[in-house]
C-alpha cells in the first residue's frame, strides 16, 4: 500500500509570493525620492585645512527648486560636538558664492546626532527652495574650518541635491 503525502500549503504559496511582491512594489513606489545628485568622497585619515573636496554637477533645468544637504559620516574618534565647514559654489556665470556652515554632530551630552553604530551618518540641510540662476556646470567645494589644522574622525563628506517637492 502506497501512502501519499498531502501538501497543504500548495494553494497559499503563490498567494503569499504575490502579496510579498505587491508589498515590495508599493514600498518602492511610496519611498520615491527626487534625488538629483548624490555623491560621497572619502576623507583622508587626517583632514588638513588646505584639503578641499569637490562635487561637480550639471544643471539643465533652472526653473525648478532644489534642496541642498551636506552629508557627514563620522566615527567615535571625532573629538568635537560641531564641525565648521567652508563651502564654495562656482557657477557657470558670475562670482563664486561662499558660505560658512556649522554642523552639530553631537548633543550637549556627547551623544551623536547621526544614525549608526560605529560610523554615524548625518544629513544637514543647507539650502531649501533654491533656484539656480543659470544652466550649466556647477562645482561645490567643502573644506573644514575648525581651529585645529588637522582633524580626525570624519570618514566621508557628501553632497546631496534633491528636487524640491511643492
């Protein structure tokens, strides 16, 4: 006498796969971000005052607003609560725009504000609702403005430009 095993889950397996695929698709569509430019650069083990990091991007539509974020990845070796940055933007036409930005990396108790465990990631909004005056190639540069000539503990520096949703 032969015995047959009955697979009781055969009818639910395709339904489960379909439900997971639908959920994943919905999740991807709902998390859509309008990222125009996103680039990181590895920072030297010792970041000297003279070292600048450059980010070059092309603006083809200057009629829409953009949002700028500086992204910082630091580790536990960074000795300060804040990080001063000197930023410059070279435009296709006109003078170089310069700005000084203070980035708070930790609260008053020393707890890192970024996300992560041994490397902390923090996005800092720099400009919102920004309209470029001209189309063309732009270069954004970042160097540190701390009192120490050399700083340690910054792993990466990045620039993220998003299309502003209205």
